[in-house]
C-alpha cells in the first residue's frame, strides 16, 4: 500500500484504530493547511440571502451581467462579479432564475396588498352601515359624519397603497 492509501476496516473490528487516525491527521494537517485557513477571508452575511436579483456580491462589489458561451447554455445571461477570477467566493446566478425569484416575491407582496385592500373595503362597508344606521337616528348629522369618515378612509387606503408601492419599487436590473 502507498503512503496515501486507505483500506476499509474489517467488519470484525469493533473499535477504530485511533493511532492511525491521529497519524493520518498529522500527515494531512501540516503547516500548509493551517496557513491556508489563517488566510481565509470571512465575508459578512448578506441581508438579501440568495433569493431574487443579487444587489451586492459577497465581496461588496456590485454584480455585473455576463453571458454564457457554452454549447449547453449559449448566450444565457448570468450575474457574476468582476473579481470572480481571484479564487474567492463571489456571486454567480443565472439571470432568468434571479428574475423569476424576484417576480415570485412581487406576486407574494401583491397578494398581501390585495388582502389588506379587501380587509379595508370590508371595514369601510361596516362603517358605512354604522353611519347609515346612525343617520336614521340623527338626520342632520348624516352627511357631515359620512363625508368625514369617507375622506378619512380614502386617506388611509391611499397611505397603505402608497407605502406598498414605495417598498416594492421595480429593480433597476429588471430588464
């Protein structure tokens, strides 16, 4: 057997040979590996995770769009980093996959906003019914109360919809 060969332990052996494992660990755990581990760069966790269009690379640079020239994926676009050739970890993601994930997230947000609008419309109907009943009891106040409540609800609805539109702005790299 060679210096770096490994043989499977026999099934009759019940305890591992610790001394051989320690010797192998010393053989492969020399100063070269520990020096390499000391040089490893630690990148900060990115808030966006891996979903959607990457906004920053793990190294902090802005991703760029590259084109595949392989026979399997000719001219397919992907996100990469200008520093990708330095041997460290950098962003790399197919453009169409990133856009699809981004669109799914917008669909989820849109469903949430539609649900909020539906809830607001139901609350508006309840308030209108309450005002109508109140107006039957108090004839002169009807128009004034109804108008002020309706204006207040419209302002609230516009605020909700405006907030949602500002939070879910269209990404600059969308197309």
